[in-house]
């Protein structure tokens, strides 16, 4: 077995402490799964997270230390930052507590508006505090960190700082860096006049003298030993200009050091056999409770629970990326054919308006629930006949995995992680776990939904097989994705150590830590 590793995560979100989307789910689930992979770690993974105003700290369940952190905004050039250690469920959560940076209403910006103007400074402080804490740990006898796993642009200053100030540091200077891109659409652009918020200046060895600023996600891609995104399909798609968001050339230049690892699913959290939020539990071996869940859901949204007409559910952020507009355009034909829609989510006012109008005209066929509701989401996964994900692009997606586990075949667009996780029954009859369509059009969505409904109406072994295969698909983090990340870590550490060996033979090429 390989030597166990010391791993630290740096991220802006981690479920259940701070979450706006899939990033938080992945950070939490992967941190818990890695210790279950034989030889992957030497103990609990550290997860560095900002202590936002809304983040609770369990009383009596934490220990607090203080680290001195370089801060370009401080008169003395440095500030004391509290690190609050919390024994989370399977990992050590390390809250970076600095009220000036994080005690605000909102993670990234005020609710309902744009980003905070000083986000580069805020997340730069998070990264610097994480690195200084890892150095302090080693000084107090903890094993030095082997690898820092950074997530999205907020954590990318780790790679810049390592190469600017810690190259010769015996602790974090030797550590490999792996970057996971959860969303390529957000880059963390920092203009030239804001570089000082990161403690950086043009011509300092990591920022070019003529730079107009720095794209933090680009810098993370450039400087990390390995980079991945959250599905093989999306990794391929992001190499082209359509879905590369301006970074496709940088990703192509990374070669085989850029890869895709499909996200997993926390099968202890998502299990219809134990889900206390459902009207009845059920399993693949006994689906009787699913009918009870269906009747319960229909009654809660004002539909006739005895009506056998198909029910299509959709959950998420009402955004063009997610294809809600495609559903709005497809809805009249589906409703005329007898289908009913239950939509849970909020977001783009234009998207919401379309569904409000539909629900007002057809209250017996369309239910719009404008909110974020964890419990109702579970009821939709269990009670709907189909789950819709017509995304224009989808790096990984979790909804389709949950729906399959809950015996609700998904109808998805054939893109990114959706294509990687759902086997299309229409093109692979007898092997499918759901239904897929290609073009991002309302017509293609309608055709796939009609075919799926026809398969349900026919019933029999073919339909039962789609449900059974979906419920049997293994998305568990510990058996699927986490071992792939562990292998990625080993490879990244090898790359870093080989690079260090080369630099040690040419010491004049190494910038020195001030």
C-alpha cells in the first residue's frame, strides 16, 4: 500500500455549514469519503472554510488557535486570525475567523446584488491563513501536509502564494496542489489596481510586469500540478470555445494533467429506505412506499392524488443554464397531452415569470414553488414520475443521481455529467437508467418526455427495468469518485517532488521566501 497522505482542502463552501450549490456538497462528501479509501490519508482531512456570519459553531465542540497572517490591508502588514477547529462528520473543519472579511450578510456579495468589491482580499486572506496554519501545525508536531486540494477560483490564491512566498518552505513549499473546477463560468478576475489586495505586484515573479490583472482561476490552472473538473464529459466539452469560458486554450495546454472525475453521491444522506422526510420509505426490493410518496406530493401541491397522469418534477436555480426556459416552451404541448409539472426553485425573474403565468392559467396541472426547500425537494425526488434536467451544460449534476436512487427516471439533456451518469433507454433499450435528448431545444425535450411517458404507460418489464437499473447504479463516493481522487493525489505529489528535485539541482532558479 502507498504511504497514507496528509490532505487539506481550501474552499468557499462546505455543506452543511455554508452552501449555495454543488460545490458545498462535493467538499463535504469527498472529505468524508477519503478516509474510507484504504491508504488514502493518515487521518481526517482538514477543510479550511471562511467563518461567514451564518456559519454556526457547535458549543463545546471546537478549539481555537491564532495564526499571524500577512495582510496588505493591515498597518502592521499582518493580522492575527483565529482558526476554529470543529470536529465535523468525518473530517476536521477549520473555520478561518476574521470578522472584517467574513462577518457579512452573504458569502460572495450582498443578497440580491453583485459581488463584494474586496473579494480578492477576502479569499486571499482565507488562502494565506490556511497556509500559515499548516506551517504552524508542523511546528507543533503534526505531520506536514502532502497536498492542498483547492476548489474553484476562491482557493486559487493558494497556488499563487505557494510559488511567490513559500517555494523554499519545508512544509507548504513541498506540498502539491490539485485544483478542482466546479464551475468554469466564474474566474475571480482581479484587475491590476486590486493586485495589492492579494499582496502581489506586477513583476514580482508570479505576476507579469505588464499584466492588466490576474484571472485567479487561470492562475490556479497554470500553477497546480493537476487540474480536474467534475465529470469526464464536461472535461472534454470544456476544451472547446463554446464551454471553455475563455480558458479552453489553457486547459488544452495542460494536456493529460487536466481530467474529469464524475462527482459521487452521499448514499447515506440520499436513501429512500431511511429518508425521514418522506411520507413512506421504500427500497428497490419493495416499491410500495413510492406510491404513497406520490399521493402525498400531489396532495401537497393541490393536484388530484388519484389521477394517474404523469408527473414531471424539476428542482434548481431558475437560470438559462439549467434549461428552465426550454421546459417553459415545451410545457404547453406536454400539458395538453395530460402531463403535470411541479417546479421548485427561484432565480432569474424572466424564467420565474414564465412559470408563474403557466401556473396561473393551469393551476390543476402546474405547481410553482418559489423557494429553496430541502424537504420538498426530497418529496419531489420520491413522488414524481420523472425528474427533468434539460441543462444547456452541466459539469456534473447531482439531481439526476438522486432521482435514479429514488426510483424516478430522469429526463436529461445529453451533456457533461448528465451524459456520463444517465444511460439513455431510447438509444440503448433494455440497458437504460433514464431518457436523454441532444439539441438544446424545446422540441427535443418534448420528444424525449413524450417517449419517456409512453414507456411508463406501457409499463411491464421494460419500464420496471429502467427504474431498477437506476436504483442499482452505484454513485457512492467511497467506492467510485474518492479512489480516483486518491490516485490523482498520488500522481500530483509525484509531479511536485520530481519538480523539486530538478530545482534543487539549480537553486539559483528558485525565488526565495522573504
